[in-house]
C-alpha cells in the first residue's frame, strides 16, 4: 500500500513539473510544483490542469472548447 502511494506521488510530481514547464513558469516555480506534487499529488495536478485550460482559453486553442 505504501509503495503504491509513493509511486503515485512521484508520477504526479513528474507530470506537475512537465506541465509547469509547458505553462512557461520559472525554474523556481517548476521546482515548487515538483515538490508540491510529491507531497500533495493530485491536488497539484488539478491546479495545473485548470491553469492549462485557462491558458488554452486565452489563446483560443482547441483544448478550451466545451462540447
């Protein structure tokens, strides 16, 4: 059980760092999101997902279209 949680949070941390990079955040903020992903996991993913959707909406990208 404990190993599953560790693997899950490490996966969340890697994805958080990647999304922070995609959003153009500074390296310090990317590291903060990496550490936040290790500790809070899915909550940090949710925050970054909302940021990605808002960025796509402001740019008029297809990721922001609501079907």
